[in-house]
C-alpha cells in the first residue's frame, strides 16, 4: 500500500502561481438531523483564497469555492442543501469512499485462502464499500490549525465483518487547506486482521461553477499511457490497454467532449468515460502531478497530485436530471466529472494489479493534493 509523507507537486501543463491570502479557524454549525436523531454538523474553512464546507455525514465536501480569472468566487462542486437529500438520493456527491473505492466483481474476493462475500449494491457487484459505505457514516471531526494551515481530522471505525469485510479497520482522514489554497487529503488506516482497503474521495467537479452546465468544454490532461478496459458491468478485464489511438488518450490534454461520443465499445459500456487510468508514475512515496483540468470560460484550473497508481475519470454519465443541487439547478448528464485517485478497481481479484491488502502491523497511507488557479 502507498506509504510515506507527501511533498511538493511536480510541474506540468497549465501551471499557475500560488495564491496567498489569510486563513481562518474552522467554524462548526448544525446542518441537519438523521432519522435516528444523530446530529450532522457542517464545518467551514477558508485559506489561500479557497473556501471549503465539509459535513460530518460521509466526510462530504458540500462546497468548495475558488476564484476565477477575475477574482470572482464560485462553488465548483455538486452537492445538496439538506442532509435528507444526501441520505436518500446522492450519487456519492463529495463523499469519502471506503472501505473499497470502485467496484469488486460479484462482491467477492479470496484472501489467504478464505472467501469473503461483500455487500452487493451495483447490480451483482459491490461498489464503493457496499450499501452502508463510509459515505453513509457520521464521522468524528476534530478541527485543527497548524502554522498557516487549517483543517479537519475525521475518524471512524469499521468493525470486523461490516459490509462483509474482514478485520476492524480504524480510519483517519485529514482535510487540510494550505496557505496556498490547496486542498490536501491524507488517509491513514490500520487493521487487526488481513483485509483490503482502497480509500478515495468522490467530488463532482465543474470548474465553471456548480450548476452552470456541461463539462465537455473542460480541457483534461492525464499522465497515463494505459487504462484498464472493462466488461459491460464496468469490471476490469485484467489486462491494461494502451490509450494511443483511442478516445482514452489524454496525455497531451484535450477537450473532454472531443471524443466522448466516438462510439468506442468501452464508451458504450460506460455511457461515456468511467474508467481507471494506469498512471505512468506508478505508486510513489510522495505525491506527483498526474492530471490537470481547466475550464476555458472561467480560467479556473485544478491540478491533482497523488501517491496512488490509478485515477478514475468519470464524466457524470449517470446524472439524469432528477437531482437539484445547492444552487437550485438540475443536474444533467455531463454536468460534472470525477477524478478519483485510487488503486485499481477489483484489484483483490487480479493478482497482477497493485495490491490493496492491508495486514496487522501495517499502516495504510495515501495522499492526494488539489491545487487551484486561474
């Protein structure tokens, strides 16, 4: 599993200077109450020109505001105004994902000779931890300030057998806003039995602003020469394929809409893009730049650095106009995209993929940094 501290991000296309503004201590307020009476709080943070609002329910990023080229702030994440909407109908908007991000075929895997049956919630497959994944947990939240940084420590414990996973898993996720306006996520986990772990975050991005329309005009660069093709159920076949000569080639950067309807069999399966890119850098001890997203209209840019070996790019294919977000806008197909840093989907069933096994005495560590500019 990825280990080691995070460091500086590498240079890449669409570079921009850091912003420097004053930060403020996290502010807590009541956001809503669950059916069982559990209170859900919202924490508001600001630093380096970035404003972040996080819910204790699911560790959800409800909004993230950054300025455009003219200094105008806008929320660039999809989300809801009420906790009930997150409980009843959210497609993982802004949520922490675990124990296992992405899909596991038929919800089954074998570890050390023992078979495990997981919660199934995506047809015959298990998706994002099952019916009661980390996105539906109320996390314990502890605010902090450290030098010029502000942030939140989020804690939860997943007991042995929860959603079918072996071992009691203790998880700590740290959200940090740096003085440069970066949003950094540090994941840690330990277990008392051998298990599998793959943690990520599921923010839906639209750099033009939440509810402003399609992301097909956004420009995307991914530093990956291969991706993992899937079957019709979006489970990897097991053999990475070259992106060269296919709609999956984002190595030089291009508009997302340019090839999204190219008719490639993989796009038919996913109704667009919903695949894992095999990052050229592999697993690294410190975060390295792997992707850049830019909205030409607003000038906003997002640069992602990570220690992870994979990046799931999902082009919002299953948004169907039935959800209304924080700005009162209806979310339609292609109105946002996800860039989920991760190990590969269904890795427990593919020995050739980077391992997601975590054993007692080991510590799972992963870091992803989101840098914003205009």
